[in-house]
DNA sequence: CCGAATATGTCAGTGTTGTTGACATATATG
DNA sequence: CATATATGTCAACAACACTGACATATTCGG
C-alpha cells in the first residue's frame, strides 16, 4: 500500500527503490559488523560487549538507565554484559554524586583501548565510503538515515558531542 | 589511525563525522527491525525467518547455496529456519531441473502474504525517510551505503531486479 | 518523617540464532 | 568409476535476547 500522502513531497517511489533501501540496510549492517565481531570473538566477547563499550566511551559517565534506553534491551541482558566488562577491567562504575542510586559508567584505559581497536575498523570503512561517495552524498546519507530513526531519538543522534549535554536525566512524572 | 591516502579525494573527515556514521547505522538498524520483530514474535518466528522469506521472495527459485552466500550463516543455521518455513507452508522447495541436487526455493501464497506484511512496515519507513530527505539525498544515501558493503557484493545489490539474472539459471522468466 | 517511586542488581528459566564437527545422500563431472 | 558438489541432519554449545520475581539503596512528595 503506497503511502502517497498528497500533501507531502511527491517523490515517485517505485517498489524497487524501497526494496533497494531494505537491502542496503541489510548488507551494509552485515558487513559493517562482521570484522569487529571477529575481533571480539578472539577475546571471548560478542557484539553486545562492543555496543556497551562504544556507548560508554561515547557518553562517559552515562548511567545504566540511559544506556538501556539507547540499546533498547532489558536490564537483565545488559547486566550480564556489563558485569563481565566490569569484572574484566574494561568499564568502571562509580556511584552518582547528585543521585547516589545511579551508577555512572566509564571506560578504563583498557576499555578505551579496546573501543578504539574495534571502532577503528568501522571508522575506516565509513571513511572509505564517504570518500568514494563525496561530500554531497554524505549529507544525503545523513538525512536519510536520520529519517529512518525513531523520531524521539533523532535530535540526540544528530547532536554534536560537544553540544550534547551527556544525556542529563530530565525526571518527569 | 586516520586513513589519509593522499592520492584519493580529500574529504576532511573529523572523528565526529565517522562516529556519527557508526551511530546512524546502529540506530537506523535498531529501529528498522523493531516493528517486524514484534510482528514475527506473534507468530513464533524471528528475524532469521524474515530474512529467509525476504530473500526467497526477492529471488524466486534461489537455491540454498545462494541464500547462504547472502545471509552469511552456516547451512545448519539456515536449515533450522528453512525447515520450519517449509513445514508451516511458507516456502516451497522444488528440485532443480538443470542440477537436480539443488533445491530451488519459492514462497507459497501464504509466504508471499507474510513477506508483504513484514516488508510493508519497512517500506513505509524508507518511503517516509526518502520523502523527507528528497531525491538528491536518496542518491547520496545509496552511494554511501553501497560503499559500506563488501566490494564483492556491491554489483549484485545495486543491480535492478529486472536486469539481475536471478543469481543462477533463470528458469523462471 | 514515612511511604511510594526510582535506579539498579540478581536469580532462574526460556527461546532464537548463531557456531563447530561429524556424517549421510543424491547428483554431477572428469 | 572416483571424486567433488549440493544439501540435509544430528548433537552439542554459546551469545544474547526475553519474562517474572524479588532485593536493596536512595530519592522524593505529601
């Protein structure tokens, strides 16, 4: 059922255009994760460890609830992975200062090193794709990808890290 | 280690640009798969079933080896999922004509209906993102995404379905 | 201050999806 | 005919998700 809301832009979208979008996401994600997965396997970790390490590195001092909101998994799932990372010395937990129920997470030096190693591969792949496609394509890529993300997360993802206040918890009713 | 091959395009890539690329892929894939996953759960299937149904619908008559090459999983993993789909009447297997060792796969009417239902959600999401971003952005999106895919699969993904000879012997015109 | 809500953690059980390794059958091919 | 290929199957295992129940510490509102 083609969603042809006539008030909006009319961009003629063939079924093949949409199908290609689906497949691009499948193949790109498949290949984007393959190499880090292989590295992780060598040290007995999996993709879930990578995600946790990545986002703790991205938002130092993030608390557990915020990390759960990003990953969209249950606390029991995260707990297993996070516990392992803490026990093996990749992540530190410190009690929050303003709210002492919170555990603020950060990478140890070892954790930061692993994060760099894993992400380096992905950065290289992205850099190569960006260079091959050119700056205008990169801008288009961003616009489309943002449009694929749930509306409630778009702002957060698009925000520059400097501008992004580390996810401060606006506690509401 | 910034991959600054000086002979290529120089597109100034900040660390944030690459980081954003990583995150766009994570968030977009997370949200792109969430709704189909919920639907699949209701009928006792998972994402792996979706993938199999999708690609069998995409390449009617595809054989097992070709499907394995796309999914990049082991035959034992595929076998479990495929067997279930066959037993429950979503996929048909027919012996190949030119090579009778092969099992050519296709969707039953029930399988095609499920495929449409699952993909409709993803098509809608892609269509919305494409419309919001505009045609130029869509072209950029494609270029970057293709660049992220392993070189050996780029041609196949980019090929129009009409132009794409269904991977092997086009038994079905 | 007290009770409710919140942030986090843990135990136990379950399901999907991936893996490896070994082995079986049918068919194709040189 | 011997070997390679396409597929299937059995068994064991691991990663990572889930639900449900319960525990503890802390914050917050009335």
